């Protein structure tokens, strides 16, 4: 009977303890840690354990919870610092990649502009070189034609002057014979006729390139020679000799003028040819330089295409890495916050239990 009474008393005391503790921890409701701690205290008190020892156990649990909280705070601070460093590195990598990409695109744009300008210049230089080649050919043709024309005309003058001197010699011989000129020999007559015909041919040849003032001397000479083929009049003879002398002088002057004009033309055409050759060399150098630069630009543009692709990929990968790192940090912060709240709740629960034990100890 006494045994059942003691058992009933213990059971009542246990139920009372559970009720009191539950009221202390009412705001923590269904918290698993709270339930475990309530059971720990209740069982200890049910079995008649020492409240002081229970208090020490609870204090140890609290100290461990505080130590764990401090460790988590320290680990979280270390994680945050490392995360910030890692994010800063990623951000620096991203900024450098974007700067490289911008520089590469600017260089690409600049080179494309230069490429377009050079391509236009190459076309213009090539067109100028083609004109130069045609001009050089034309200048050489003109020079060849000038030399050929000069040679022909110079020879015509020589022939004319020689014919005049032959006629002059013949007429001087006739004048030296004096009165015997009245009766011409057949040979003399033939010579006069031949000389007249020669003058007629020379006149026709020189009409193309001789001064008109000299050509006017031919006709009276030819007429005088024609007259002397039948009868030699001393006055006519002297007049023809005078005309022939004047014609020789006129022809020599014409030949000198021809030579002077030829030299001027040759000098001009030679200078033109030299200028065209110099221009050709300049154009060839310019064209070669432009073509070499075009090759350099094209090579660099091909290289930039690869670099831009790499920079683009690096920017995209780095942006993804930053996003991933940011998400990891957010998750870690969220988990840390949740753990901190949970740990503080556990500490609060232990504090309430210690407060309850202290209350019991003071009763």
C-alpha cells in the first residue's frame, strides 16, 4: 500500500514537472531540441537526479552551443572574406576581359577602316600605274617617230644642199667659159636639164617641211635653168647663181632649225620619259607598301577574330562564375542565418531550463 502511494506521488510529481517546463517553453512549441531537453530534465527529476548536476549539464550544453555559434560565426566570417576575395578576382578578370574585348573590337574597327582606305588606294595606284605604262609607251613611240622623222628630213636637207652645191659648181663653170656659152655642148645642156629636174624633185620633197620663204627660191631657179638649156644669158646665169647661193643659206638655216627643234623635242620627250619612269617607281613602291600592309592587316584581323572569340568566351564564363559564386554566397548566408537563429533558439531553450532549475533550487 505504501509502495503504491510513493509511486503515485512520483507520477504526480513527474506530470507536474512536465507541465511546468512545457509552460516555460510554450513559445517554442514543437521545436525538436526543446522536446529533447524537456525530456532530459523531466527524466532527471523523475529519477531523483541532482538539480545542481542537471544545472551543470545544462550549462555545459549552453557553453557548447555558444562555442558552436562562435565557431560558425568565425567560419562564416572566413568564408565571407574568401568569397569576397574570390568575387573580387572574378570581377577583375571580367573587367579585364571586357577591356580586352573593347580594345580588340576598337582595333578591329580601326583596321577595317584602314583596310578599306588601302584597298581604294591600291586601286587608284594600279590605275595610275596603268596610265603611266600607257604614257610611257606613248612617249617612247613619239620619241621613235621624232627620231625617224628627223633622220628623214635631215637627209632631205643634206640632199638638197648637195644638189644646190652641184648646181652652183656647174653654173660657176659655165660662167668661167665666157663667150663660149653662146653655143652649149650637149653634155652641158644635159647637165642643166638634169639639174633642173633635180631642183624640181627637191622642191617637191622639201615642200612638206621647209620654210615657205626658201621654197619661193626654187621656182625662179628652175625657170632660169630651163631658159639656159637653150641659151645662156650672163644676166640670167648670175641671177640663178645668186638665187642658188641664197637657197643654200636658207636650206642650211632650215637644217639648223630642224636640228634645234629636234633636240628640244628629244629633250622634252626624254624628260617626260624620265618623269614617267620616276613616277612608275614611286607608284610601284607605294603599291608594294600598300599590298604588304594589306597582308599585315588581314593577318591581324584573322588573329583578332580568334582573340575576340576567346575574350567573348572568357567574359561569358566569368559572368556565369560570378553568378554561381553569388548564388553560393546567398545560399551560404541563408543557411548561416538559419543556423544562427536555430542555435540562438537552442540557447534560449537551455536558458529557460536553467532558469527553471534555479527556481526549483530556490524553493
